[in-house]
C-alpha cells in the first residue's frame, strides 16, 4: 500500500471523522449513527452462536 503505514492511519481517521459528523446531522444520517451499536452487537452475538454450534458438531 502506498505510503504505508500512514495511509492506513489516515483512512481510519477519515472514517472516524465521518462517523462523528453523522452524529451532528439530522435525518437519515442520525438514524444510521444511532443504529451503529445495534450493528456492532448483532454480529458479535451471532458469531458467539456460530462458534458454539461449530464446537458441538463432530469433526469430519
């Protein structure tokens, strides 16, 4: 990746800026910002179920 590792950090900083600015706007952006915790929790809980199910199934 060009200018690594600085370009990666710049990309993460830009993403964080976009997420923060979403919290200050009105309309659909505000709804998207408010749903971020749900969008983080649902996959985490789903992954727990997948791992538990995979551990219970016999190998083969």
